[in-house]
């Protein structure tokens, strides 16, 4: 059964009771909640909460059973707050904020305290965001992303990468798409940041790697792609800092009897800001035979030292340069320099975001080996990718 992110409660319905397992927290998006304790069979009210308030968080963070009871006031809707995401928020908070939370919890634990749970939800809401509506929207999306991972709603679409000389498919890049349980396709801009800013990216990364390797195996065995056909998988700095990353990747590659040279790991230069463990992981991947491409080079915290330090095989030219190279002399000069530098370092050069025949012709003339973009093909689910015909590319490039 698919997990849910929201729940509705009717008036006076109990949400949880004192002593229940504290396995999640709640964010009120509509209605209200009464918190109370029971002493000598008498309900003692502690707080009345409304839209934007969080409750049930103390038990979640401390791993304890519920200290209070919670009951809906009127028609009430709440968002389930993921334990992992809540803990990360508190761990990332300023040390003074964490001290205040600890102090507040200690006061709440005192018998017959007058404070009850009143200030904790308000304080935590302020930690997460000063704007209540922004906080609700953000946490709703985070909760949906966490549940979508559990329900395996994230799937890779594949954009073909072509040899610019022969116009034949050389490989593809896996681009993550979220297809909700209702069938809606959620734009990447809405969820990629959520993933990358939390440890959820580790879960998502493992799922993507497993699915991409299974699809690569299918492309080889069923579609009979060439022996040098590759799949490019985007990998974040957090993933490269994961001590189990290489072991997980190798386990599934060997399970499917795949050649590591047909798996290209794409990173951005920001991966170098994670720490030396990321570089160590990249070196291990290269020793196993995986290819390594640097993506978006020149658009972030660029350093030529990265090109000299990272064990790269490919350099990808960002689509922002490609889009402007015909109308802006500087963009064209940057592309020319990137191509020349890449070739001097023994790297293959791949251009992203090719949308016109003029862009294709210029990149081909400048010596770019491979390219991808909407001129050729948009990202496709596996079933449609299998039906691609390289002849259509030759016509587009003519």
C-alpha cells in the first residue's frame, strides 16, 4: 500500500494518546489541535494549536513515547513530518537554537509545569521558516518527496547523446522525473533542491543507480545496443561522500554483469567542496573502470585546479553557453577555450542543450565529439527510448 503524506481528522477525533509510539510529527495545515494530559481521569489542557503549528516533535526527536494526548478541533488536516528531515533541520540549526530546544524540553518534562507544549511548536516553526505559509509549503513538499521515494515514484528518463560526426547514438543521460501516484509529472525544479539539500538524496541516488543499471542491462540484451553504449548518471557530492557508495554501485554492476566503462558518473565542480572523501570515492570509481564527467563546468565555483585534480574522462559544456554562442562572442570564445582545454587534458567533450542546426554545425566544426539536446530528442521513458531511430537525427542535422 502506498504511504500517505496527509491525514484528515473529524472534530474531536484523537490523533494520538499519551504513551503511543512517537514515530512522526505533525504540521497543521487546516483546523486546530488540542494538546492535553490525563491526571486522575481528568483532562488537563496544555495548549491549543492552529494552522502552521507543529506538534508531536519532542517524542520524534528524542525517540520516546508520547507525553501528551492530541485531539482535533473541528475539521483538521495535518502533514506527517518525516523523522529524518526533522532531525536534520535541528542538527543544522544554530547551536544556540539547539540549546534553547533542549532547555525547553527539560522544562516541559517537569511535573505540573505551566508551560506545557505551548511554545515548542511555535519555536520549531520559527526555526524552519519565518513565513508560516512558506514553511507549510516547504514541509508539505519534503514530506511528499520522502513518501514518493518509499513508493518508488521517481523514475529515470533517458536523453540520447549523439556522436556529432556520425549522428549515431553513443549513449544517454538519465534525468530524474517524478510521476506521482495520481499520474502527475512533477517538474524537476520543484524537487531536485529538496533532494540535494537533505540525506534523501542518498536514498534517491541508490534507487536511480539500481534502475539505471537494470535499464542498461535491458538495452544491451534486448535492444542490442553497441558494446560501447553508455549511460550517464548524475551523482551528488553527498553520494560521493557516502562510504557505501562504491560498494553499492559495484554490487549491482556485478550482479548484472555490466562493463564499468559503459557507466558514466556525472558530477559538478561543487562536489569538490564536500571534502577529500569525495575525491577519494571518485578515484576508486576510476580504478574500477567507471567513466567520470564534469557537468556544468564554468557555471559555478570554477577552478582549473578541479580539472587537474579530478580523475575525469569527459567535460560537458553547459547549455547556457551553447544557447548564447551564436549571438554572444564571449560565449563562443568560452566554448572554444573549453574544447581546447578539454582536448589538451585528454577529455572527451560533450555539448548540452543543442536546439538548432546552426548550433549543431558550429559545435561540430569546433571539434565537439558528442552532443545532446531538444534538436535531437527530449528525455524519454525507457519504452520510448527503445524506439529511437538515428536516421531522424541525420535528417535534423542536414
